[in-house]
């Protein structure tokens, strides 16, 4: 009995030591800094080989029968609730920050701009994909209308929803306002649109009514829903946790092209 | 007359593995272990596999593999379902014990994943760093293999080894655990060549290309990537299947190293040198 017990300890102890060691290594600041350098390498590589690449566009037959709703299903924010109750008649998209002219755009104004419709694949960081048809104005002409000042590096999207996270996703789980950001290359990409419709229907509450971002060469968490404001910025530090997005603040890559 | 007896060859130390082979071997080993363990953690965020472009919990038409847990919740059952056939995998897949002894509802148990608990963000960061390691390391190895000719001399099966009799002989020798001795140990036998060529030239390139095909940024840059596999979800499935092949190779490789003289084999892969002759 004792021998068995000892043998068990002898084999189990090194294994568990090794595993605790691995977990400790993932929290070591030097190790973290080294592995996080991979994101910069990936970002630069994808900009090098595919700066102007277009995400694949699918045919109507490929559209997913059900497009899964993920993240916030309905914002609890009273302001958004009030806007939703009024069918977003009082909703305005603010465009501010390093711009020459601040813009306050209504939904009819956004719908009056030249529209782009694209059937694309939405890839969730969890691993699933869904195909949907998105319609809305391109972001580029809106930014051009506002006029970017010198030093503009990031386009930040402020949303209406507070999100509490999911245990399965790891990282900090405190609730906070959702936001996201992209660089100027993705902001001016022809497939980057502010979508008001999914599959020819106005966005449902779950999919981000009244307006959401589509930045088709990145993962699902970049596709910010419930848009309220666009801020042109030279730094991501003033926003949220400073990493450029709700999930990037919780350990996920800011550049979500992978 | 004793002097006429066939003399036992003098033991001699020979260079068995070039330094570049040794370096890339160990970097590759470290990368594969981290990629396997972080990959199993990532899989846990969505433990389902599909064929085609799309697939989710709301679109299960092309689902072919899934893991999960079923009641009774006092003693939950873990399961793995492949093409409609469900296997009870309690304790290993779907339901396992956490290090604290509590029941954990994860696809793969804590000892198989990195980090040990669910942590998609950290697992992804580590996975993509080591993806760069395995790609750059693999390219260095391939370049060396092509330029030195080692790829043909050492890795790809030789034509004379591809006869039925030769293959059968090597299978029998492996089954009897008779491993090459003396000069013969300086060159790989045919099964070993198939295994090494299969892993380095088929399975690792497959996991790299399917991994890239899961990246929306790379699919936009290189549209042939996801088309090559018949869609992103197919690429994810093939990534998982090729990973299983690499894990199987790793296991077999370790068992055979242990059976064929681990000190000598591992020593040779560290120092590059191996003693030939003098042994039985």
C-alpha cells in the first residue's frame, strides 16, 4: 500500500510540478512580452502581404439559415433603451476627435449615402463562422467628409452596451462599456462599412441595432454593435483599459486578423 | 589462429546529426508541445467541428464532431460524438477532474491544455507565437535539407527501400523491436523515413496551411487558402485531424526512442555524436 502510494507520488509530483510551472510561465511578465510580440509580427505580415486584399464575398445561397447572436443580446443602458423605444429616430452617430468637422448623422442620412451590400463570413474568436449579407455606407467617405487631421492613427468605435464577459473566455470579467478600434488601413478598406441591415432586414436588437461596424478581415469581436460614436484618435490610451477594445483589454489581440 | 577471427569493429564516435538538425529538432519539439496544448485549450472554446465555410451552434447541418457533458449533474457523463456515434469519454473528454478534484466541464482535461484552465486569450497568444516558431524553424530545416541534400539522403524513402520484401522486412524488424545496429544505425530505415517525411512534409505543412486558412486576414490576402480546404470550417476540421496525426507520431516517436536506447538516441540529438561499433 505504502509503496503504491509512493510510486503514485513519484509519477504524479513531477507532472503536476511541470504543469504548475507552465501556468506560472504564462503569467511571467517577460514570457508574456515575448509571446505577445507575435501579434505585432502577424499584424505587420498581414499588412505586408494583404494590405488591399478583399475578404471573400459569397452568394445568396451561402447565407447561414440562422446567424448566431453573440456578446450582448440587448443593451441594458437606459439611453439605448429609450432610443430603441423611439425606433432610433433620435439616435445620432457622432463623429469626433481628430477631425476638421464633427458630424452628427441620423439613420436616414446614413441610408441616403451610397450603400454597399456584401455577403461575408463572420468568424468568431471561439471558432465558429456564420455567413450574412450586410448593407450600409462605407466608412471611408464618412471619414473623408469629417476630414482627418494629421496624426490620426486609430478610428475608435464607442458602443451603447455594457458587457460582462463570459467565464469561458477568460480574462477580466468586470462589466464595462463595449468599444473597439481599427487602424486607418482597415478604416478606409472598401469592405469596411457601417451596417444597418443584415440579410435585407434592419439590424435586430441582438445583432446591434441600429448600426454596427463590419471590418471583414478581422474576427467577430471587432464588429462592434450598437454604435453611438466614432472617435478619430492618435492613441488608444484614453479609451477603456487602453488596449483598443473591450476584448483586447481582456487579453485578446487588438489586431484580430488571425 | 585467434588473430584471423573476424575482429569486432573498434567503437568510434561519429557525427550523426548536424547542429542545424539538432537545433531545429528541439525548437520543433518545444513548439509542437506548446501548440498541441494551447490548441486543445482553444478547441474548448467551441468544441465542435464542421465541414464547409460556416457552422455554429445555430447552424449544425455540417457538424461532424462534438464534445459535451450530459446529466445526471450529480455524476455527469462526458462524451465525444463523431459522425453521429457517441462515445462515453467521462474523465477525459467533456467531463474531467480539475487539479482540486472538482468536476470540470471542459473539452480536454487540465493536464492536456495550456493554460491548464479555460483561457482562450492566453492560449491564442501562445499558439500564434509558437506558430511563428514552427513556421520559421520549419523553413530553416527545409532549406538546409534541400541545399545539403539531406532531404533525399536521410528523410525521403529510397527507391531500393520501396520493394514489398524490403518494407515487409522492416515491419517485422520493428515488430520484433530489432533496431539497426552498427553502421546501419547511421541511416534511417524505410518506416522511419515514411514517419519523418509524413510529419515534416505532410502533417506540419497541413497544420500550417489550415491554421492560416482560419485567419480572416490571411484569407483576404491569399484567397486560395480557404478554397484549398473547401472553406474555413473544413480547414478547422483538417487542422484538428492533422494535429491528431502529429500527436500520434509524437507518442510513437517517444516510445521508439525509449525502446531503442534512449540515452544513446537523445544524447545523439543533443551532442550530435553517436558511438558506432563495439555494441552487440
